[in-house]
C-alpha cells in the first residue's frame, strides 16, 4: 500500500488502523491488538473521546493520582494530578502535609485580565489612523455585542481596546490590543470570536488585517502562593543551615538561566499535572509561564525566597489562564470528577490551587537538591517503574526494593539485580567426576543430534578429548596469543560466565573433525584416559598454551574444562 493517502479523515476508525499498521508496522496483528486494548468498553464513552480530536485511533492513558493534605487559605484540599513522571505526586503529597502543620499555603489572585490582539498593517499617516480608531472605538465594542452579552451577565467581557504602534519593530505594523475578563471560562473561543468581529469592523481599504488571535502571555492574569514559618520550625538537624542553603539555591535560579529552566520545569511538574487533571490547556499555561519568567529580559526563577528576622518565606507569582466551565472541563468525565474533588472551584480558586501545587513541587525539589540530592528520592520512586518495565513478580519487587533500601538506585544497578535474580543456576559439570560424566554421556550415541552446532554425539566426545590432550601437552597448541590478549581474556575463566554458542578457537576447524574411534564407547574410554592424564601431567608441568586464552596453569585449565564440558553437555541437552 502507498504511504501517501488521500481522504484519510473519511475512513472509518478500523480502516485508519488497517492503513496505518500495514504501512508503518511489521507485526500488523500485534499492533492492532495494542491499539484496541486501550479502547473503552463503553461505546458512548469511547465515542466521546474520539470526538475530542481528529483521526483518533485509540486512547493514550496517563496515571491519575491524588495529593492529599493541602491546606490553602485554611481550607483542606485533595489535589488531582495527571502525570507520567515518578515522584511528582509523592513529593507534592509530602510537602502538602509538611506545610499543613505550619500554616498551610496562603494564596491570592493578583489579576485575571486576559489579552487578545488584532494584528494589521497600515502604511498611511499615523494621525489619520489614530483619528479613525478613536472615532470608531465605540463601534468596535458594539460589533461584539451579540458575543459578549452572556459573558457580561456573568461580570466579564471586553475591558478595553487600545491602538498600539509597532512600526519601530516592523514596518507598517500596528495592533489593536484588547483586554478581557472571562470569569470562570478559559475564554479562548470567546476572545477569538470577539477579535474577529472587531477586525471585521475595523478593516478598510488602507488597513490590512493579518490575523486576530488571543495571546497566551497573560502577565495581568497572575496568582501568588506563599508559605512561611519560623526557621526553627523547618525541622531537621540544622534548620538554619537548611534555610540558608535553600535561599541560595533560589537565588542561583534567579540569576542563572540554565538553572532557572530546570528550576521552573519542577514548578510546572506540579502545575501541569493539575492542569491536565482538570481538562485545561497545559501548553498555553506552559508558554505563558515561561514567557513571564523572561519578562525582565532574562529568563529567571518563577519562585522566590527570603530569610528575614528568623522567618523563612517562599513564594511564587505565576500567570495562569484557566477555566472551570466550557471546553474539555465540561466534557471529559475525569476532568469533571477532578473539579468536583476540588469542591467545584471558580477559575480564581483553581488558579490558587495550581499555584500551591507548583510551589509545593518546587519546595520538594529544592529540599532534595540541597540535602540528599534529587536522585535519592526520584530514583527510589523510579525503581517501581523499572521493575514494572521488566515485569517483575511481587517476590522480585520485594527482594529488589529491600536491596536498594539504603543503596543508590540507578537503572543499570536495578537491571543487574533483576538479572542476577533471574539468572538460572548453572549446573557446572565436574569433568574429573568420571561417574557423573559416564552417566551423562550414556544418554547419547553417534547419531544424537545437537541442540546447536554441527557435531554429532561422538564428535563432541572426541572434541572434549582433543582439548584435554592440549592441556596434557600431548597436542601442541602453538597458536600464538599475545600477553595483552591473554591478560584480557583469562579473567573470564574466573567468572560465572558460560562459553557462548559459536565460541571457537582459531586453531579449530569450522567443520567437525573426522571420527577417530569406531564407537562412542571407545571415544568415552579415551576421554577418561585424558581426564586421568590431566592431573598427572600438571604434577610436573607448570603451564600449557591454550589456543584462545594463552598460557594457562593447572587451576586455569581446570576452570576452562569445567566451562567447556558444561557448554558441550548443554549442546546435547545433558544439563
């Protein structure tokens, strides 16, 4: 099938999936199963989700958690959080509880003004443009009357419209800069509709409208959240030292953009999680917050700290354009549940809740950074994700979690521990135990086929004898192995590692050697002769050359033969 397609949106959901899987996936059936297993069993609910966006083929789940014990303006909240990053919810919960006994979060809305702009080009005399605007400003408001009627009943609407000259930045470029109050709705559709009506009314032959659109930069829609207590109430071994170090960490984020970006990202961990849970637009919130962080001309911290007269104070001021009615907030069942969990807040109250969540997350991150380090707590939480990634059993989870209780968690260390738990115990073959070897070899004959490789049963036995003869000094293995290579290879013989399938020294042929003996019995008899000779030989000899590992003494040859016998016994399913 072609990877270019016309009329894709008109296909049914199943047809879209078929086209996608046949063009972009190797395992069509498995891919379809994964896509469909995330469909909701309730057809009506699934249809609701399908209608949120275009070309839907499935749902993408995100964890929905809650952070209890938040006291905000003396009212207790359980905050819903949708986030994929481990430790975010746990950190918010711990900090919420921490400050609940120290006065809680104090918040206030500084402003709720939102902004939209009509961007246009005008090449004429500026005075004439100003006259035209001033004469028609009332008409511009009137042009939106049918749109603003209901909003005005709720106390919202257009606050003002200003003419802004931007010709010093771009030739002939002007704006109509409008401010809005949208009450409990985020107001994007309302603002854009108003702007388009204003633009249509304002446009004339010498005024070229470029576009009409709201701005997600809302420096006048700002909320403040704060926590404070006496320094000694911060707890710990040395609360004064902690407060001072915390203060310095915030100051670094205020003046160092590289640090500020990560610092603010931590704030947004808390805010975005609540934005998503309540069906708001996290991309708009993110963009507005980071723009606000740059309002001085340099990107800086959104949070601040002070230590005055023995009082520790930590606060944030951040723009948040949110809604509690309209859009996804009124459609998504989980968003509606989140708002009910938050006691059906107004948009102003939701701003304060989110600011508290962001400040809590920031406090948690800075506390970790300035004490145990960010990875200590984060990786402990991430441990469960790693265990789930490897489908760990409950028993494995219990063992690994206990193992890392007082150890630093790293991905590689966890994987190594899981592998060690799952590594099958190797039944190493004691080649010197002739009774064991005889019992194992009694299960094969010359015609026994291997599980891997080309040798038959008798060829394998004669091959073992051949390597014993090399160690016994009966066959000269003069293949040169440099000291450097030998030094790198020999340590393997001290490990629990097995010889891998396909291992072959260069001295050996790719094809099995011709049989030397007439029967398997004769081959086994010779093998036992070589086993007996091995120990006797090394009563006098100090070392013999191995064609891969280099010069080996008795102990190293012994370790090699154990691995070698085990390898070939596995070849025929004898262990």
